[in-house]
């Protein structure tokens, strides 16, 4: 499955997870019932999929997926990572349950997912691929990590990991 299809799958799963609660809350609003503060916050945060839908739409319309991906800001890249994690978790079968069956996507809480995939170590071939791309593209270590988190979400790459590999690369060449 290509990265865009994975992201779209994650969005569809997220829509399914939020549908029931959204429908209930919309019915309450139409019946002129007052929503609790918690329900209002959920609708504004976790139940609001505008960011996710916007990013998927943007990537669907682009001619150069990789270039568009690199131009996204860190919040948008975190949204993509969450959608990927959600899609990958669903293909591995039942795992940890998300709180209330809904993955946390509110802007204020984007630093951590309620659900995530298991972390794996990169193979030597993956490390070489990633470092070669890093050198060829002349991107920052952070951008390299974000780019390859789309391709290899289970690696959960961070800037400090790329930095450590670059230091080791010097040893490998000697």
C-alpha cells in the first residue's frame, strides 16, 4: 500500500471511530439540548477532523507527493503520522484499545497518541537507505526523520537517531 493510501485508510478509520459520538451529539444539538463542557471540547478537538481531511485532500491533489510532504509544518506531519499509525494498527488486528474507542487528535494533545504501533529497530539496509536519502536531499536530520516516519512508521525515527547513525556512518567508512 502506498503512503497516501495508508493515510486515507487512517482517516477512514478515524471517521468510523468518531461517527457514533458525533451523531449522538448532533442529535442532542438539534433537540436543543445543552452539551456538557466535555462534549463541546471533544467536538472542537478529537471529534473535529478538519485538519486531517484538509491534509489528505492536499496530498491527493498534489503532483509531487514527497515535495508536498516536506513542505508541511510539524503539526501537519504529526497528523499524518497519527493517521498512518492508526491504519497500521488496524492491519495488525486488535491491539490496545483507544480511550473511548477514539484516537486522540486534538491540536492540544498531538504530542502523543492514545494508540500507537510497536517500535522496531531499523535494519542496516534501512539505515543506509535513510542516510543516502539524507545526503542526497540535503535535508535536516529532523526532516529526514519525519519523511521516513511516513515510509517506516514502526521505526519511530527522531532527529537524535539520525544523528547517531551519521556518527556511526563515519566509523563504517573507515
